[in-house]
């Protein structure tokens, strides 16, 4: 078991090896940290499945030493298999929850300045996941007592590469002359108002959108 791999999940591990490549190295000490991998052409690889908050200090330090590719998986669909204590399959179903590229902003909201850093490429990695559970009575009440025993990637989809600030403009589907609210963005893109709010918080921090007033209690935005 390598440095920093004790609590590593299967999804994180699979993406680490996929992006590092067979000729690259994994778990490499750099700048006082351990990066997930370094590809054969020298790019440092970081996989982050959750919030980007813990990376606010790490990424700038790694960038002092070279280019970094930050991989963020988004679960597009999930199949859930539940087995009994004898490992007999009880049911297999598809989760109603579906992820989208917009889920990136749920992670980025905790470190909204990261995309400004020179040398950083952020890549959204959409995947389908197989989640295995065992009905042992020890799991969450939401899972009716079933414990998660494994999560693995069943299929990869085409990634979305964000290599500079201009790439983030695709998340503002409005003309420069149009004004809109959080709810307006949510309705136009079929995302939740919560994600729309986080998206506009980040994009405003990146100077891609700006607040130009209010409609009642709602902020009004415009693409810059």
C-alpha cells in the first residue's frame, strides 16, 4: 500500500491510474505534498472526488513545479446491487439521481479562485458507477440498513477539459445583452437553483459574470 492510499476509494484509484498512464508514476512526493501521479510527459495528476477546499494550498504549491491536471469525476448514472448476508443478489436497480457537468460547481464553490491559476487544467470526468451493498443492518437508515461494500467505474464518458478561464464561459448560456437570475439560469439549463447559485457564485468570482442589480430579493446577473 502506497503513501496516502489507505483511505483511497476504487473510483479515485481507477482514475489515478487511467490519467497517470502505464509509463507514469503514482503517489509521488512533490513540494511538501504527495500528488496522485505524474504522467510520462511530466504533468502532475490530482484526482478529487469531493470538495476542492482541501486543495486550496496544495495546487498552488504543485504548480510551482510544473503543470497540474485536476480530475473531478461526476457520476452520470449509478447501478445499485444489494445482496444479503450470504452474498445472494436481492435486487439490482438504477439510482434516480443523475449527475451533470454542472456538479463541478458544488466542488469548486469551496475554492473558486483555482481556475485562475496558470498551468492548471481542470477536467470533468463523467462516469457510470456500479455500487455494491450488503444488507447487514449496519448501514444508513436511508439505505434501509445496507452497507456500501464497493464502488467501481462501469463506463467512462467523454470528458470536458477546462484549460483556461474562457472555457468557463460555456456555463453562461446567455448573450452579453441579456440579464438573468439564479432561477433563470436554473430554468434555462435544467439544473437545480442550488447548483445554479453555486455556479454563479464561482463565475462571478472568476469575473465571467457580474451582478448588475436586483429583481425583488433576487440578484440579477450579466455575462461580462
